[in-house]
């Protein structure tokens, strides 16, 4: 389940909002998206996967994560696992769906 949007890492691109198939987020002007419907999260990791800044944490477990208990390595774990992101195999930019999400309004 989506647990955290790290406002310090987030650039407000809203790609996560557009990637989410269950409309979990609300856009907040000039800020990080807000987790508005956490109970609708299907733990599909799409928001975390497409976040270019590794600003999201999706908990793969049923138990909620404690924000203070997470270290920086927890953010973007799924992207790291599949090889997307900085200092990783750069496959996201080759994926047509990433390009469509980045250009969507």
C-alpha cells in the first residue's frame, strides 16, 4: 500500500498521479501530491516505479510503515529491484508508457 510521498524529494511532476490506476492521489498545486484514497491502493507499485525522484514508498507488507523508521534506501526500492532510476540500468526512458505519462497533462 502507498505509505509515503517524501515532499523533500518530490518535484511535483505528478507522474505518480497519472500512473496510478486507482486514483489514489490528489494533485496539490506547487507541492507533492497528497495520498487521498490510501484504501484504494492496490499495491501495484506503478507510482513508485514511474517516480523519477524515488520520492514514494509503497509498502509491500500489510502492516503500515512508520515514517521515522524508514531510511533513504527504502524509497525507490521497487525501481531499484527492476533496474530503473539513477545509477541503474536506464530502461524507463526507453519505455513508451513512461514517455506518455511524462507528457500527459
